[in-house]
C-alpha cells in the first residue's frame, strides 16, 4: 500500500531521516517505535507532504506522492492524526469534524461520515455544539481521530494517540483503533507506549536517529532483547 524508498528528509542542513526504506501492506496495523528525536514525526510529515524529501521516493498504491501537497495527499486516501491532537479549540465539535471532511462536497457523504465517526465515539454525538477546547483530554483525542476519519482514508497515520491520557482512556482509544482497522482502514501507528502498540499491531519497525534498525512481526519484536530493554523497560 505504501512504499518508501531511500527517503532522506531534514530541516535546513540537519538530516532527520537517513535513507529510510519500508513497506506497509494494506489491511494491517503497523507500528513505528523510537525514542524522542528518532524521526518518527518527521517520517509522518514526509509521507503526508508537509515535508518533502531531499531524495528518495514515496509511493501510495503504486502512485508517487512525494512531490504532492498535503491537500493532494489527503485526496489520495491518507489522513494524519497529529501529535498533541491539534483540534481547533474555539470551534465546536461538529465544526472540527466538518473541517476533516473538507475534500468532500456531497452533504449526504458528510452526514454519513458524522454517523460513522460518532458510532466509534458515541460521547461525541452528545457534544456536537460544545467547543473543542472545553472537552477533556481523552475526548479531544477522540475528536482528533474522528476528524481524521472524516476524509474516509484508506491509510490512517496516528502520531502518539495515547500521549497524556490516563491508562483507562488510552485503552479505550486503542480498542477503537482496532475497530477502525477491522472495518478496513490500514493504520500506521507511532506510539511511545511500546507494549500497547505491539499488543494491537501485526508488524513493527524500530527507528533510531533517522534509520530503521529493526523490522519484524510484533510477536518477534516482543521477544527481541533490544526491544525489551529499550522500549519495554526490562
């Protein structure tokens, strides 16, 4: 579904991704593990067209997208739920969701999208006219994911969805991520809670200082000594 070939990206003279190559197959949850500063968010921004690679290529469903704008990338079928939620605090919940549907002009499709995302997050259906900034942290994360789904993506990129959430709320969010995947959306999950990420993903990559150092199925990653020491606290 998504292929990165020798992608180098950076900021000014700083090289943040050092020749990344990876492949994501459709229908799965794939996780990307790495410490702060490893380049995880940079990778997601590069996939989405927020940053453009210095070299290398990115293909989505066999079409090159690395020169596209973020708007074009979203229209191709990708969506990013950014780190820190980044909802619009002074807009209502429904207004936030409408922004997520900006590539859709058919009102019936937008209404159908509302129904779908509030099916995942029933609490949001009760808060439609509430300002986003007045929601709890967990509700804001649910809103951010729901907004990302409003464009009907085939590939959903999630950047640290459990950050700042109580364990019970984080568990609820991860349950919903699995439901989204079971309904056909491929998920690329960046998450510092390695135990939780590996428990729901089928495959994983480990990123260190801009380079992929390990890739495997999650069963093997859970048993890998380096992963257990560096990311599982053992």
